């Protein structure tokens, strides 16, 4: 392991430290090794907020329920149990809709790949109740976007944003969101795995390597092993790994691959920067004691990877703190916004040079929110460009006043 990188443990709260200690435990017997001194320092309300922020309450509950109740307040276990049951019901609901959407699209000659949701939970954890998911993410060919949009609207889904305001909206984003008010299900339809300009395989290549899930009565297609790993790594890195759930996914995948003696380096050179996979490995190893596969040990020793792992570690901790502080009525809104601005600098630093260029361009490019504030005829769309700074300022002012 690279000796040049370090993690400042002083910025970790007792609540986050306990959460990490619980996540690292591999069996019920080891739970008794928790330091009573650490548990005695815990603010359990803050602990619950962190568990919720990182979306790991199913795993935390299953481990904590086997601990002596004298160590863990019964109220905490009860709340976690309720969250666990709610998530199980949610995942069952999503599983049913996953089969339904797959059937509708397939019968209308639209190929689709599920990127996340219950099918991923079952593949990685072996149990859909062990991973959380707020929606279903599916990938379709770009040419089928309009057709898929009509199908979603016909079957009762409401589009949560306009996709027709600007002619070249597709390069500005990579998905559109739908919500079914009766079913209470949200679905994101993607035409790219990641925002442009990140390099990624074509849909046809992904389709050739697809897998079929037996989770539902109707066949469901999802990403192949290598494609799923590279997708999750890129997704987590793009978001600064600010939710531990994403790193837990990587931890579970790597441990399984090592046990099955499978090589995980295939496709990494072609579709994922080494700093992405290295960053994930360093973080997972540090936080969860994830073993580093022999064939990619050298990646974790690269200086740039070490630096980005430190940035992500800082971002992960600070974002968790911000999540908690939003529930504190005495917390200053100004201070909160300053801290958000501070940690967002780190997220910007995580981007490659070309990603930074696109990020800046998008700041000055009109979007659907601008068209919602000021309705203009299509022939006057060009006015959104010079008006963009004023519309942005108006939108921010309105949010502050709410």
C-alpha cells in the first residue's frame, strides 16, 4: 500500500467511526469486540442520521440486532428494524415494476438494461432486502428515447422535467426521470451510462455482454460483470463517494471476485481511468478492510490515485456532516452554504480536465429550469443564453427565501 497517502481520522465523528466499525465486522461473534468506550460516546440520533444518509441501514440493522441490547438502545434497534422492513417492501415493489417495465419495453421492441435497483441488490448481496434503492435506472439506445417517452406517459408515468425545450438537450444530460403517482415508483431512463464526455462502451457492446436475471417472472436484462463493476466505480467516483453504500457495493464485488478467483482487470484500461478503480480500492481498503486483488495492487500506489482517495475521504465525511446539520434548527444557513461551497471544490477537483471544461460550459448553457421560470416562444430561445445569469440568480434568490 502506498505510504504517501493518509486519512485524517480526527475529522471522523464517534458516530461515523462506530458505523464503520460495525460495517467491517464479518460475523456475529466479532460484534462483541466493539469497544464499550466508543459506544458510550455515541449520540444515537446523530448515528441514525448518518446511517440513513449513507443508505446502509439494512446491513447495520442485521448486525446490530445480534448485539447485547444493553449496549444498543432498544429505540435505535426499533427504528432500524422499521427502516429495514420499509426497504424490503420498497424493493419488492420495485421488483414487480421492474418486470412490468421490461415486458412493456420488450413487447415494443425496445432493448433495455437495468443499471441499478433490486436486480443489482440480488446480484451483489444475494438478497434484495440488503441494499437500498429509491428508483429504477434503465439504459436504452438513444434512438428509442422518444418511443420510450410515449410508452411511459401512456402507462401512467409523469415526466419530471421537459425534454423538448432545447433542441440539443441530450448532450446536456444523460437521463430523464419519470414518476408514477399511483404506484409511487420513480424511474430514470438513461441513454448514456455517464454524463458526456466520459468514455463508455456502446449500447450494442453492453447488450452483447448482458446477463439475464431470474428475480422476476418476466426476464430482466442487466449489465455483465465487468460492465457493472466499471459502471459502479465510475458512478461512485463522479459523486465523490459521499454515500458509503456505493463503496459497500465495491467491497462486496471485490470479495466475491477474489473468492471465485476471477480477474477484475478486464476492460478497466479501455473504459475506466485507473485513478477511478484505484481510488475505490484505496477507500474500501481503508474504511472496510477490503482486500486488494493481486492483479491491481499497483494501481493503489499511484500518487494521483492517493490524492484523489484523500479528497473523496474528506468529501465523504463532510457531506455526512452537512446531512446531519440540515436537521439542526440552530445551525446557521449561511455557515451551511459556506461549507457546501467548500466541499464542492473538492468534488470539482475530482473531475478530469475535459470534464471540468464541460462542467463550465454547462453552467452558461440554458436548461429546463430556465424555461420554467421564463416561458419564451421557440423562435426566441436564443435569448436564454444572455438571460442565463439573471435567471440563475433569480432561482437562487427564490430558494433562499423559501
